[in-house]
C-alpha cells in the first residue's frame, strides 16, 4: 500500500478497532465486578439477617427467664432455682471460654513473614515462612485431601501421612508416605500415640519437624495426656484444628481442653487463628466464639514474640466453605475472667 492517505486510514482503522475491543473488555470486566459486588453484598445481608435472628432469639430467651418466678424482676417462689441455675451456668461458661481464650491469644513473631500453604479453601493453612533445615512434616488426618502435604513437598519437606479412616491415600508421590494409623492416647490396634507416630514416620531422628493435625476432636485427649505420649519439642510449627468449643458446658470436655491447650502453649505460641466457617459460631456465656478453630503455633525459641494487634481473618485467609463469608474474629484477645467468675 503506497498511498500514504490510505496507509493512515488503515492505521486509524486499526486503532479504532483496538479501542473498541479494549472498551468492550473494560465493560465486561466492570460487569463482572458488579456481579461480584452484588454477590458479596448478598452474603453480607444474609450474615446480618442471621445475626439479627440469633440475637432476637437470645433476647426472647432472656426475657422468658426474667419473667419466670424468681427470675430478674420477679418474686422468689416455687421453681426459683431454675432461672438462677441458668444464669449460673452462663457465668460458668463465660469463665471457661475466657480461660481457654487466654491460652489462645495470638502473638506476632518479629521479623517473620506469614504465607498460605495449600489451596485457598479448606485444607490450606497460614504458616510462618521458615523452611530451612526442616527434617520433614507429619500430617495426621488427611481424608481425601492432601493438598497441604503436596504443598510442603514443594518446600523440600517430606511428609509422613497417617489416617486410619481411609483405605488408600488420595495421591502418591516421592516424599509422601502414608500409613493406615490413627492417633490416640495409647498404642492399641491401629491407633498410636504421637510419640509412636514420630518413631514410625520414617523421618530423620534429629531435626525440626512440622505437625499438621485434623482429627475431629481427638486432639483434646491426645494433647491433654501431656509430654509422655505427646511430645512437642521437635515441632517448629504446629497446625491444628480445634473442635467443638460449643461443648464447653461439659465438665470432661473442658478439663481435657484446658489441659490440652496448657500443654500445647507451654512450648509453643499461637501466631495465627482462623475460624472454620463450616462449624459456625456459638454464643457461649454471652461471648460469640467459633465452634471450630484453625490454629497455627510456633515454637517459642524460634523467634521473638509480641502481642498480635491485627485483625483476623487476614488477606491470607480464605473461607473453608466458599459459599459463606468468613467469621470475623477481631484481634481474638479477650479479657481475663474476673475473680468471681
């Protein structure tokens, strides 16, 4: 094409076409963002309605208690002990959850960076980025999802897998070694203590390890048994899912939970918390608390620690149930229980 005018027209035509295509792409992107905003707004509206429903139910329950004989504002008489017992139970549960919350207060390791290991859904965990010199990882309770295990392989960390509820691992790869064993407080049948699982892992006998444990509430008796059967000193980081805080009214559950968290936090500090939104939240003694909590702990000798002041969840977190929003935990620092609680 030698005609300069025709060449200029051709160039302008191409620019116009490109401009139209860019405009259409921008419009499509804007439409997608609008749909995302509408979806997020819908989820938030649903959450607000659900919270309003729960608080309305709580108000009705408190009003009913107050209207009974012997309730707040009512005369004492027959049946007066029932509402007073309910109030005492609420106060006892509040004291209990505050005692556990003190042990779970999160800290920030100075100079450390946190990353997400695994998928942006259930099965991924937030960890301190510190892979140097690790001898391996122990993953207890994998079910049909070994995404975290395979992600650790990517950091050069071999993984010993244990799960007695499956007949085969979800995947096989060099560096992954599964055994059909579960965890418990004694070596019986296909159940082994944590000490025994470490010995059976096939990992080096020296060097730091990482522990990931998701065992559907078995963590409480296992950790409550203490150092004799559940030694923690070799674990640089511990990732654990803590189950069913809504059972805190049970004396045995609370005793095991307090003993377990005391053992766990004696050598390690909580550095990240995330509520598993599959479990929801419970109003325990007037305090909203997640029923299932994902916790990352760092051994206390690894880094200097200072109280965490940021909010949870963080941008690294993702809802375990992607169809519902994450549960807001704030700073996850609670007041000390008062002396009369």
